[in-house]
């Protein structure tokens, strides 16, 4: 009887989880590469590194990438989120409880850019 109760608890716990969170996650990997050696890469105002970085960003928010180097022009790239409708349809059809977790965490979303390459103009 204990095994049956434990199995029932596991099934209920799994069914209350969101598929988008389990398979899509709340963060997405984004890589930024500067073709200009020695340039600094900032994401949302934080210095992430020089020349090339790869970071995991929260899907629920838009992000701003700034690449700059002394003596060169500064370039700004906006990373916007977009809703992946397939997750919403899946949750609506199979797991209504997922609406409580997927929407606020951003698991339904993805970025419009995940690989960014910038070449700064240093001919000032």
C-alpha cells in the first residue's frame, strides 16, 4: 500500500510540473563575440568579459548588450523575448496548472537573438 501511495504522489508531482520549465528552462544561453580585439562586453550594465562571452540569461526579461573599446564606436544590441506559442497550447490542452509557473518564470519565452557578433568601427 505504501508503494501505491508513493507512486500516486510522484505522478501528482510530475503532473503539476510545467513542461516548458522542465524542457525549455527559465534561462537561455546567449553568446556575444566582438571581432575587435580588446573590446569589453557588457550585458545589462554588467561587465561580462572581453572579446567573447557566453552567458545564461533569464528568458522572462529583455536584455541589453553593449560592446565598447576606447577609441572605437560603442555598439548596443537589444535582445528581445518572444512568446513560443507551442508551450501555451500544450499547457492549455494537457496541464492547466502549468499556467501558474510558466507565465511568471518566462519558460514560454525565447530570445530573438542567441548569437551576436559585433565589429566596432575604430576609424575615428
